[in-house]
């Protein structure tokens, strides 16, 4: 697979890559860092979803706005990462947070970035070494090449809906019960963005916490084939990213992230909400 590596590969190439621990618990926002400090893959550094992979929450922009690209690049540099560095991200949330880092690196033009299949649990289950040592690296210069075409904002999504534009599809990555508006445990409004279809991001993951095969993902994504543009969102722009990885794995092109996602959409009172499957 193009964007995933197995624990066996990482163990063999550990000295040649930069490993980034992205564990984060939405219900306990310090747990991920505490877990990292207790036990992590050797040489791994830590990136926090709220502090490093997102920026401050404001009136608009959603619950996890994209981080300042300048600050993100400075963090990469401090971890000894430049454009030539191979980066492997992992978490213990079925790849959700690691995929966010994958997307951010892809957005700034980084080519050699991967997600660890199965995450930290798979590493532990393979009985590979872990450590609590915090590594230090010599700072490098990172030169970004922003891929603006990978991102859309609220106005662009609304324009496509209101104009009745053809050749694009809007994909909601949340679980079906939230998509139809039957239950909403996080955001203040239930439902989904008009015209969106539902593709729960965890449908890409098997019962063992591993990503499904390319053939299985192709079946999952069959209804998206032939679209000129695919726009993906979730609740806050995080769990849309594993769907984007899966779409890339099966060869879909022109896939874009609506980073603010549903939590940004509902921050505009004039935006319509749908509470049933389209």
C-alpha cells in the first residue's frame, strides 16, 4: 500500500526514519502525551492533536482548525525533519490522528510520509522494544511547497451546493447515526451538510485495528469512482483524513479536505442542515 507501513518494516528501518507519536484521547486531552512519556517507539517524538496539529478554536474554523503552517514547519525543523526525511506517524486511535499528520505533511508538499498500520498496539503485539527516553535531534531547515488544491473552505463548499455543480461529491466521514442527525454527542447541531453522502471512516479498518486491503477499500469506495472532485469532511477535519488516505490508496484523484468540516459549517447560522440520508 502506498501510504501505510507495517511494524516489521518500521522495526527494520527505524534508524532511517523519523517516527512521530500522535496518540490523543478526545475524552482526556492529556492522556496521549502521558502515554508517550511512559512508553513509545524508540526515537519517536510527540505531536499533540490540539497543540501541534491544530490551532486555537475561534468563532469559525471548526473544533480543530488547521495549525499555523509557519509554526508547524518550525516544529518539524526542531525535530530534525526536512523535505528528504521519511516520516512514519502512529497513534492508537485506528490511524485517525496519524492520518491528520499525514495530510498536513502532504499539504505542505512532503512526499515520504506514512502511517503505521495497526499503530502502537501492533508494535507492542509484535513484542518490539519501547522506551520512555525523549530523543533530541539537530535542527534542520524545512522548505514547504503548499499544495493549495488539496484544501477547500466553507464558501467553496457552499458555492458548489448552491450552484448545483456537477461532477463532484461531498463525503461525510462520521458514523451513520451522526450523519442522519439521530444523535450528536459533540456538536451543538445534529445532521449533515446538504447533498453529502456518508462513508464512515472506520469502515476502512478491520476488526483487528488494521487497514483493509486495497481490494476491500476499492469495494468500499466503488460509488466514488468516476467523480471529478471528491470533497471530504467529518466533525472537525481529523477523521476525514483516514478516508482521504483510503481514497488515495484506491486511485481516486482530486480529493480535497474541508478542514473546518461540520463544526465549521454549523458556525454559520445561514447554512442549511439535512437530518436524513440524501
